């Protein structure tokens, strides 16, 4: 777990990971963080460097983030949540860019998501086509990739998409105007996932308006994949 100046979701993710059996999360200050020796590096949400320039732009230039490509090539996994997703995009580790929500407002609410790819280390315990629920909290959450976004959907690198309760990806169900309703994206290696919703806020029934713990299944998927159980 990596903490930058302005990160504020780090302890939420640690508590979520502690719900996964035989998992031992550690919090590391970005200047001291060394990814080697860890199965998973998490870039949590918040407002790294107060989102100056662009969300995630400054953190993306940190030595730690610049080492993540080598870490992934050596077999590691990287999960970027909300601001972490923005950092990965700014670093060029994931495709696309982020714009201000089409409403021009900060949005904080629960959304429905359709699972497009259940064959990744992060979604292997889900079912393709399954509709899950997680909360979002962002202002620069509109994913944009232009014509490339069609290929991202076709290749199932768009792992999660905003949807209705019955799984339809309508404009009304797209909370921020993201291209093709893309909410989560994986890289070509399958080892780097960026997700705009917050799975760590959907791990306990008391946190959800309907008792959803769909976020926990994402963390359990990672554990299952690492253990060769999926």
C-alpha cells in the first residue's frame, strides 16, 4: 500500500485487505516504497499532491511508479483505485486519459457495474455479465480514450462498465460520461488494473445501502489467483 501526499483512502484499503485470509498489508510512504518482495502494490484513492496540474500527474513521476513496469514484468500485480487509476494512466501504464465529469461536479454515490471480463487476477471470482455495486467519489472520473475505447471494450480490457441493475450500459447509468461506460481497465499483461469505483468501501454490509460486499470479492479474487485456486 503506497501513500503519497494527499492520499486519504490508504487505511480503508488496508482494512479491506485484512478481511482476506492470510493477507498481511503494509503501508509504505512513497519515498521509501520498494515493490520488490510483494505480490501486490496498491495505489489507493485520494488527492495526491492536491490534484495539481491534473489528477495523478505529479505522483505519476515518482521513482516508485516509474519502477512499476519492471515490477510487473517480474510477476507483480498492481491495483490503482480512483486516484490510483489516474496515476497509472498519467504514467502511461494504462491507456486513455481522465477528464472532468460531464456534470462538472464531484460525484459521490453507489453505482451498478457489469463485469465484462472474469478471467483476470482481479475478477476471477466474479462471473462475466454479473452486475455488482460499488461507490464512486470523484470529479475527474470521466475516462476518455477516443476511438481506442472501442478496442478496449472489444478486447475485454474494459473489465467493468457502468450499467443499470439489469446490466444495460445506458447513458443514464453512466455517472460521469466515460467512453463506453468504462469504469475499470486492465493493461495488456493482465497484471495492472485501474478501477474508478472504490472496492474497499464495499467490503462490509454496514457500509452499503443494501448490504453489498462486492468489493470484497475483488480482493478475494486477487488472493485466489495468487494462490492458484482460480
